C-alpha cells in the first residue's frame, strides 16, 4: 500500500507542475496582450493633444466596451501589467519548489540539480551599476 501512496503523491505533484506551467503560459500570453494594448495606447496618446480631456479610447471590460479617457485607460493597463508580472513570478516560484520536491521524491539527482540551478537570481540593473563603480 505504501508504494501506491508514493506513486499517487508523485503523480499529484507532477500534475500540479504541469498545471502551473500552463498557468504561467496563460499569464504570459495575457501579459503580451496587455503590453501590445499599452503600446497602442501610448501611440494613441502621442497622436492626441497632451492632457486633452476629449482624448478617449474604448476598452473591453469583460462582456462590454467602455469609453475611457486615455490616461485612465493607460493607468489601468499598467496596473494590470504589474499584477500579471507579480502573478507570473509567484507561479514560477511555486513551480521551482514543486520541481525540487519532485526530484527529491523520485531521487533524481539531475532533476534536483536543475531545480537548484533554477533558484539562481538574475543580476539586477542596480547590481550591475554597483559592479561597474
């Protein structure tokens, strides 16, 4: 019975990993769409008069369209973009932990080493600036 429980635990964890991978892909697609929309809004605001009250755009909000001032629509898109970035980072962190746990459960040293390598943090712009000084 112990082997069945072990296999069920491994399978459940593997399924969670696949689900998180798909979630990260979906979030990334949405982030790309938002980036494109934000770029379009910026181009549209360049064409209109600065701080013009009449400058509006139509935004899809679920099942209907709303006409909003350009600055407000742009601010909403930037906030949505920040939320998506945070959600993607959260999913990636969970994914790293789950892959590491799966490697430990399976006793796969290669998978554990890959999981440890995924724990590396990228160098930020501030870090690079500090190095060059």
